[in-house]
């Protein structure tokens, strides 16, 4: 429901076919799947409009953004865009696959813990390796 309320979606099978092709070009192997998973939203009875901006809010504390490089649900490009929209934020990239980076890398858990307990952000351009790789 939250996803349907906060995003705009194509309307109808033809539009979803085009959206699936676009998403698959941006995120190969998973983009089309996510587009079709979102197809329920074209008829979702939304009663609350999602936030559409302005995107100039400032936070009292800097924000840590964490994203996997190969995340099928939240592409890295979206995290990079959010980082660009939030001055003073830090983007920590998990150099692996999967949606929940903290489940993939002790390095991510350590960096997030340091941020939450000490307020210290990773350095610009910081990355974390996965603990395991598929088919390794």
C-alpha cells in the first residue's frame, strides 16, 4: 500500500510492458520483475497522495544512505539521486547483491552502528564488500 501511494505507475498492460522494458534496461534481470510486481498499483484504491515535493527539506543531522550496487528492489541510481538531494548526506555502497545490505555485509552493519551511536558518517565514496558472494 505504501509503495502504491508514494509512486506513480503506468496504467494498463501495454504501459506496464513498456515500463518493464525500461526498468530491465536500467536494472537487468530484475527490473522487469519489479515492474510487473508493481502492476497491482495501477488499480490500487489510494486515499492519500504521496509526497511530491518540494525536496528542499534539511535535517538536523546528516543522513546515512545505504544501498547495494545490485539491488533488485531499490536501484543504486535512486540512492545516488537521494544523496544528491540531501546536502551533507553520505552514501555507503554495498558492492554486492540483494535488497537488505545489512544482511549481506558486516561492514555495512559496522558503518551503520558507528553512525547511529557516534554520529560519524563514512567517508565520501565509501564501499563495503559482501561477506559472501553467490555462486562463489
